C-alpha cells in the first residue's frame, strides 16, 4: 500500500472539483472518493486475476485519472509495473451483461470487506444528505438509496426494486423487481439475472455465481445503425 499512498492524486481532485470541466465535487467528497480509489487500486494489485467492478464514484475518479494520460501511465508503472487498462462497456450490452456487471460489483464488495475488515461504502461523501434523510436514484425518480435509513431504497433499473445496506426488510435488484439483496439479513437474497438464483452475505445456504460471460472484456457496444 506504500506505493499507492505515495501517488499524488491532488491534480485529479482539482479536475473533479471543477464545475465546468469536471464533476463539481466538494473537497470533502473528492477526499472520500480518493480514499476509496486508493483502496480499489490496492485490491487490483493484490488480486490481479479477479474481475470486479468499483463503485460509481470510484470509477469516475479512475476515469479522470486516466484522462491525465502521462501521469496515469507513470502511476501505473510505479504501482503495478505495467499499464492498468480499463474496459468501460460492461453493463451496456443487454440484460445478461448488466447481470454480469452486478456480479462483478458484488465480488468487489466481498474482496473489499475481506481485505479491509470494514463494510463496503455503498454511498460515498453523503453524510449530510443522509442526516437530512434524503435519498438517491440513478434512473427512476421515485426510487432512492440510503446506506443508513431502512425506509429509503435504491434502484438502478426498476422503480419497484430497492436496496438498503442496513435494513433487512429492504432489498435490491438490478434487473428483476422480484429478486433482492441484503448485506445483513440471512433471509433476503440477491440475483442479478434470475429470480431463483440468489446471494446473501450472511446466509450460508444462499448461492452466488461470479463467472463472467464470454467476451466480457472484449466485445464493444455499437451505436444503432440507421434503417
């Protein structure tokens, strides 16, 4: 971790905080994501054969790091001894691909919690919004996410699906509204593709498959062709 902690990521944060050419992040948020990005790099170095997907904000930080091509190449050489490539299309090629992306995300959570011994930070830099009881939705305005409130929920695809990191009664599904995930409840489960396959972080009887589909990191999406 020493070589990763030595990386100068301040320029990346400056870019991310810029309102016009970046994401308009606050310094507090940029610092929080920077910490998780360093941990992501550590996991990639420690488990080079694993296929895993980072959190959205961590992935965004990664994108901006890559944009500084000279620095990114030098940083990769210092940390990995080679260029760490990024394939940005997983989850964009249909429902099966989206399911694979969710499996990779769950695998990332497993590696993170086993390595660092702390809960996976599902929502970064959001202490203020959580305190207000506000919520987040990536697609549907009626769905929402909270890492601390049992009554709020998150859905990336369907309005009726939901996720909570702390409440056993709430659930998450990336594809099917009837499938669900809970990180703390043994009786709830997760499935990224099928209603009958499931994953629970606390239940030994639940089942989870992390096998990626063929061509996951090689087949690039294409824009629709005019008729």
